[in-house]
C-alpha cells in the first residue's frame, strides 16, 4: 500500500469502512438483518458503514440499523447518508429497549469509560446492567459484544500479553463493570443458548484518536510523555472493524472470548522517539518504564482472521502527517498511561 496520508476526514472515513472480501463472504453466508447498539462514538459509524458496504458490494439485501441517542449534531445524518436505518433513543430506558426489533445479528457497542470514576453508578448501569437487559431482549439473536483488555491484570512486558484463557483480574471499578458486562452476556448465553462472542479490544487507533495520537500530540506540543505504562498494543481501526464483523461467525454458547489487538508489543519511548524524528523535535519524558503493562495477545484472532493488514509503522507515518497538517482530533485521550484502573 502506497498511501502516504489522508487528504481529509471523508477520505479517512471511506478507508476505515472499506470492507475486505472476507467480510462480504461472511455476510453472504449468515442469515438475518443487523443492528448496532450504540452506533455513535469513535467506532460505531464506521463499523456500521463497513457492514452496509459489505452487504451492498456482495449484492445482499439486509436491514442495517444503528441505535443511539444521537446527542451530537450530524451523527444520525451521517449514518442515514450511508444507507443505515436509525432508531433514536436511550438504551437505558427499558421501554425503549423493549421496543427494538428482534434482529438476528446484534453488535453491542455501548459502554462508558471516560469519566467513569466520577460517575460510578452510571458506569455500572451502562457497562453491567444494560448488557443484562440486552441479553434478555435479544436472547434469540447472535451477539458480538465489545469488552476491553482492561479486564486482564498487568503482565510482564516480555510476556507477549494475556491470552483468552488467562483469568481476569479487573483493576478498578471501570474494569470491574466491564467484567460485569461479560458476565451478563455469558449468563444470557448460558440461559438461552444465545451465540455470543465477547471482544476484548486493546487498543484501536486511527488519525483522530488513540494511543498513537496521544503520544504524538505530546511530542509535537513539547509535553513530557509519561513512561509509567511503558508498553502497549494497538490495531488499526479498519482492521479492528473487519475482525469484529467477522467475529460474529464464531459466536457460541457458552460465550466465546476473543482478544483483538495488533501483533507487536510497542515501546512508548521508542514510538515517541519515532514521532520526534518525523516532527523534527526531541521528545521529553517523565517517569520510567515499569516491568509490567496492560498487554493482550491476539494469536487466536490471527488464526481465525489472519494478521492486520495495516502495519504500525504506516499508522505512525499517517498520524504524524495528520497532526503536522493540524487536522481535527476527537479530543478524547485514552488514558493508556493509567496503572490504577481509575479512568
């Protein structure tokens, strides 16, 4: 791939939602329509758009539905512009949730992380109580639900990361509530034999947000980069979208757990230094690398789907170009450097 940079957000959005042949083939095989619960935010619009494009390009007629509050201007219109039906409402409203159509294929994207420590009751309601309601309402569906690698403990940097069979050790109430989300979907899967796959993501990145943007922004702005969490994993969001959509085919009862991230264990110091080279500045650092970090191993996902198509080296170059040109960021830091679980 010889793409040097993205010209604008429309170019980026098109690329993030471009389906591969495997996604098209999967939607050709599975039955039923598709609903995305929590279809806004950093991921939802492009995941839904990729599903719509995959169906259209495969010549398949499926109803693609995006559900959210659509509280920010333009969110609803974006989905509708790309052929996705929208339903507006609060998923925490049990009456609204109960009114949603019984769709065969469900992608659960709703969740609360940023500000979680400041509003713990809502955090638990969104991350644990709501999944129980969704598992009940969509008990006759096939469900792919987003979770997080934060349910794992910190592991040695040289370990290669946690695997799906490792016992969770949720640090802090955000991670605990996310583990609660998993348990509720597992309960529904066991009770109703609902096929479920739980996606432990850690971390998706693109030009407007993510760990690479966090590091690059500090380097470019002359801020010190915190080395406390000295190592991390990332995956290009377009590859993550591909993997998540295809994961639906591997949903099972009992629920299946699947780590999704990139293959490398990346060094914060080395990545910051690379951005420094690209920006022509010398990075500043604070603290030092601990021996452990929040890391996931996606070997099982790679066995099922193959390796991500976009290498980290290319994403770093794209990110540097995006920031140098002063293009829009989402302003949502990942807080990847947090080690105590308080987000």
